């Protein structure tokens, strides 16, 4: 089994998608969204968008009516990195949609866990000062109560050019960081290198396409403006071993650091501009020890 196949399996597990017809019913959901439009007269809280603040929980209900929904607006306080919305206490199958600086619909959103039944749904969306998060709780089936809770999270910062050492506990564990890129900068660079595992020769993990395993094995994910996931990122080199890098630049740069077999695991991407670049270092296998460094210029 190769790394790609494993990733698809892990992604599905993390999404929490049940073996049901929900996936095959997306067109039906889109039709409900068209019925919904910008009206949520079925919400007991009243029509319009309702304000929720950090640390607040709002309980309401949805009737057994197609397209029934409640919409909310959450403005995280200054300095927050993430806005977290949690949908819980459902008596029926309701879905959570979140969109940064806009009200979500069934076809336009930044986070939609899309779990089955009454499973708790959580959205963590990256924010900058002044951003707001639009939230929709949409009935999929049935009727009953729900509770929506809003909060914020902070992610540790990488200092420009200063490496940090990361020890991951085992497969699937991860660490999150952010690099704040100021106005006037033209690049953001991220490098992950072996830490205490430096004695594990990278060439033994990067022997071309014939390789089927390597442990410990960490992966680097970078995403501008939001927390990266297994399926949403702006850069994911996806190499065997613990040496990967991502560069975001306004200038074309020659790719460097080819591994001994000639495969390039150092990725260059267009610069997204100033703001927050979120980084996830995740263990694909074993308990890797790595060094992470972010730099901007």
C-alpha cells in the first residue's frame, strides 16, 4: 500500500463521513440551499443574521421543514488566530457551515464538517483582525434543538528565522504554528529537517517510487489564512522521511535541495501576500523529532 492510498483512507476517517446516502445527496442539498436563499424565517430566533460572541452558547431549534436554517455572525476579538464554532446537542441531523467574511450557503463555505446524525461538528477557521465568520445551521432531516458555541484559539508563532524543535508522539499526531508575514515582504519560506532522528539516513527513506514505508515520517503542510488539513493546503511536499520545504515567493526561484535520487521535495508557490501562514507538522508514521523554521523577507 502506498502513501497516497493511506492518505485517502485517513482523510475519510477524519471527515467522519458515515456509510450513508449523504454524499450522494449533494444535489438535493443544493436544491434546499436554493430554496433557502437569504431567508431563514423558519428560525425560532427570527429572520436575519444573529450575533454570537466568543465564549457564548446559543440554543435554538429547527422545524421539520425543508431548508430550515438559522444564521449567525461571529467576530473574533483582535489577536485571535482561529474562530471555533461547535454545533452540539442536536436532536436530529443538522449541519454546520462557516465562511470567513460572508454568510455561507450549501455551495459556498470555508468549513463544513458534514457529519452524519447528531455527531458534534466543529469548525476552526483562521482569522485576522477585523474578520467575521458567517455561520449557518441547516436542517438535513428531522427537527429539534441544537446548541451553537463560539470561541477563539491562538497558535504559537514562529519567530523569523528561528528554528523550533518538535517531538511528535505517534502516527496522526501533529503540531500547529503560524508565521506572521508583514506588509512589504515578498516571500515566506518554511523548512522541516530531521531533529534527533538525523541518524536516520534520508536516502533510506527516499529511494524513489519503489519505497512503500519509512518511519519515522513527518509531513509538512502550509496554508495561508487558515489551518491546513489533510485535504486543504497551499503546500504539502508529501515526501518520505523528515526533510521537506515550502517557499512562497513573488519571484521565480530555482528549486534546490534535491534528494539523492533526484526527486524534488521542495515546492515553490506564488506568494499569497502579507498575513498569517499556518503550518502543520504531522506524523505519518512513528514518532518523528524534527526542526521547523519559518522565515520571511
